[in-house]
C-alpha cells in the first residue's frame, strides 16, 4: 500500500496561543479605541485571499517530497500586497495569516503605499542543500505566478530567506512572463536592482527607534546595556549598528543558545565567530553560555527580542528587568505580558513600528526600480531614517493624545488609515 504524508493544511499551530487569534485581538482592541464601524472591523479581520500550494521537490538523493507553501494576502486597500516569505519549521497557515495582517498595519503606519501579505514554507532551511532550496523557491513562486507581480503582490525576505532566494524568485517570475521584472520582489541582490542598505535595514530601524525612545528619556545609546534575542538578519544587524553607536551589547543568541558578557560583547568578533560556526554564537570564547529564555530576564536597560513570536508571556514577564523592550521580531510580547509591562512603566516599542525598517527600504528599492534611478547608501539611509523617525513621533503623539500605550497608539494609526481608505473607497458591489 502507498502511504502519503498528511495534507499540508492540517499543519496548524498548537491551540494554546493561536497567532491569528492574537492578531485579531490587537485589531479588535484598536477598533474599539477608534469606535470603528462593525462592518469595517469584520472586513479587516479577514484576509482577502489565502493560497496554499503543494511544492513537489526532488531531493538530492532522488526522493520526491511535497511541501506546503502559503501566501496570505490580507489587504490591498492602500496599494499592492507586500510582505516577506518565511522558511521556518514553525510556519503555519495561521501564523502566516497573522503576519500578513501585521504587514497591513505596518505599511499603513509608516505611510507607505502598500497593503499587507506574508508567505511561508514550513521547513528548516539549514536541513536542505542549496540546490534543494533553489528548486523549492522556484516551484513555490511558479505556483503563485498568477497571484504576485510588481503591482499586485511583492514578496521580500523574512526569517530563513535572503537576497539569494529573492534572486531565484525574480528569475522564475521573469522567465515565466518572458521579460525581466525586477519589481516583483524586493530585498534582491544589487546586481538585479536591489537597494543599498536593504540588508541592514530592519536592524537599522530597530536602532533608530531605540535611540529615539532613549532620547525621550534623556539618555543616549552610549549609556545603556542591551540584550538581543536572535543574531540573524535582524538581531545581528541591530547588534552591529547599536554597538557602533556606543551601546554595550551584553548578550545575543541564536536558535542553539546564546552568550553573555556583563561588560559588553565585541560584536564584530562575535559576528566573525558565528560566520565560522554555522551561524551560531554558541561556544564564543570571551563570554558565558546562556539560554534563550535566560537572556530575556538579564539585568539590562533595553531588551530586543529579534527571533520568534510569543517570547515574553505571562509566565516570564515578572522577571523582565529591561526598561525598554523593542519588538524587533513580530509579536514577541503577548497582549497580557504587554499589559503587565505597561503597568510597570516599561516602554514597549511595538513590532509594527520597531521592525518596519525592512519594509521601508523595500519600498525605497521598489521606488528606485520604478524610476530607473538608484541612490547611494547615504540617501537610502537618510530617507528611511526620515520615515522611521516620523512614524515614531506620530506614535508618541497619538499615545499622548489618546492616553494609550505605544502599541495601541501604533495600531490605531495603522488600522485607522486602512479603515479610512476602505470607507472612502466603499464596498463593491
Ligand atoms: N519581512 C519583513 C517584514 O516582515 C520585510 C517585508 C518586506 O520588505 O516586504 O517586515
């Protein structure tokens, strides 16, 4: 008898914290504050389109496997769908749907003319060869060919993907339509229309909002100790830029565990070590080993969770010692934990603001591509800095005006803009 693996859509997240329910609670919270019409809320709590494709892939040993590939398009009210593609074993349709919704609010908050989407394949990319990853990426995009495009839906890197995957995806799309279409993805290599500054962009955005929040408290980056959970695309870049700006980075971690040095880590040396050590910081000699969970509760001024969601929960929130938590990851602080932190006067810089640097420079990449005019890195960084600082200021003003915390302020701005546009456009038919 031939047995097959389970259908891909049965792969759902465990019931305890459903990321989509959590995203909907944030939306409802913002809708209540905005006194949003219930019909608008109903529309915004549903993704416009949910696609799951099967990706048959021939492995290097000749075996054929079928993977699931998701793309959830939450809203295109303000412009083309926009959002990354994640390769991670914990990817589920619910998680991708939640992240697609967050992208809608994030783009609206930043004032960039995009909607929100997200894609994902539940794999651990470290367990696949480069050839296998290329075949997976190409087949995934070819299955989605009718659903994406430079004015329809524009993917980008996310956890587990990078410029390399974007190049394969751009090439697959272009070959299928018969001409080069650089604008179909962002986060591409420079050689095919990528932007300077894109790789460090999410980390740079984190650095900017932390710097602004500290300045509002009369402090500077040189005065503080920072712990960062994660040392990948986002955590690694944030660590490097914050270190350059004079902050003491006392701990960083990756999937396999982390390292701690009370007087600060030499981040360039840690980076060089990780590059030689399968991207892991574990075993770095001038530091003490620490678990991902213990990193969160270290004595520090600023905590930056830059890995997965639901890291700071009711279970560990009482042990968090930082005075500023910057959500470099998506949804690393649960709603309940956020309430506890807020009651203790901790500043939580919400994800849709703190990690928006990536999509901001994706937007700048798209604009450069559409205008056939490419900028130097200084101009890219300057434009992104303006957009980030403006958004940060608007969130602070909204928090003061409505007497709410920063998360609700950011959400009311993002959700409010989309709701206004939806209202103005009206419902068809
Ligand atoms: N994956 C990043 C995010 O979640 C970037 C998305 C993009 O550049 O479109 O914001």
